[in-house]
C-alpha cells in the first residue's frame, strides 16, 4: 500500500509484478502519446507522486510503461480521471 508521496512510479514498477491485486486510484491524462513515438497505440498515463530521490521520474506512468511490466496480477483496477 502506497499513499501520497510514497506512490511513485519506481515503487509501482518494483511492486506491481509481484502482487495478486493492483488498485490504482490517482489522476490520469488521456491523448498523450510517447514523445519518441507519435504513431504509438499507447495513449494515456497515470499521474503518481514525483520521486524526489530519482530524478528520472516525473510521476507519470505511461500506458507503454505498464505494458512492459511482467504482471501476474489476477485483478487490476484503475480509477482515474480521463
């Protein structure tokens, strides 16, 4: 369970592949494609907390980032605006 400032992209990526259920309640953004691939089928991102210790993460978890994870979860529930 990660809340507020603890809910970072890095923690999500480390934890998500090893859990049975995933629930993400956060802000979201649609119609945003990866900057390096404007023809991508992946649109949208979840807005998590910026990671102050890891400057490579701005708090945005893209649909492409999620698709690259080896998830074993039985249930994934996303609750986000947009």
